[in-house]
C-alpha cells in the first residue's frame, strides 16, 4: 500500500485503477474520476499499522499492492 503522499499520481491514473477494481467496476469513468479526485495516495512502511481492530475509521483505504 502507498502511505506517503505521492503527488506524481494523477486523479486520472487513480480513476483508471478504481474503475478496474471489483469494488468500483459498476461506476462510469466520470464517476471514478470524481472519486479519484478526492483520493490521496500514500505509501506505508512494511509492518506499519494502518488501523487497529475495533477502531472507527474516518476514511476508506484501498490496498493497491503489498507484500
């Protein structure tokens, strides 16, 4: 997963990633671009805690890759 903000990735690239995922596959390209425009990409270190069981999340996380 990416957890350090990556300003090199564009909303368009993230929109394509979302549209190709099973979670967002039913959305139009325009809808995926809208969601992607509000997203931020981060890189997390191996073994870094992203959230703990029982916590109430304030955001949605999508794992794009990992170990």
